[in-house]
């Protein structure tokens, strides 16, 4: 059974930092493209950052590049999102996603339950 569990969310002040974790079981994060998404109240879910498999190439939303960093620890089977200098507009529920194409050429997607991040000014 695949489980994706996010943690590390909470309340942070503008200019602070926060690190989100995404722990996977039942799959190897090194075999999936791993991504962080977020959804703010009344808005659509949007991509924050992704890291490809197996090369580990990272990609970021343009507005977040330079402030957020995605990384992966294959030994711990965990993906991280380091959030530096967050802003109130970064307030959202952050979700972790594991994605790959199956041997049957169908998409496989696993999602976590999300972790709330609130940034106060």
C-alpha cells in the first residue's frame, strides 16, 4: 500500500524559514517524479516545485525560484521543500505528489493529505 505523508507545516513569520517533509512508503521516491503543489483558499492547486527521476533535475514556479528549494533523500525515501523568506501569499495547503508512467503507459499519481502553511506578516 502506497502512503505519502507530509509534515512540517505550521505558522511562520515573513522572513523566517520552514522545511516541509514528504515521506513515502510503498514506493521509492527515486523511481518517481516528485512534486510539491499548493492550494490557497478559493484558488486552484498549483505546482510549486518538482524533482525528476532519476536525474534529480529540479523545476520551480517562476515566482518561487530562489526562495524555495526541493530536494530528495533516497536513503530516507523522503522529499523536502525548504521555504526561505516566505510571504503571506505563500499561505496554502501544501501537497506532495509522486508521479510516473506505468509499464502500461498509464499515469500513476499518489497524493498526500497535505500540510497547512500559514505565513504571518
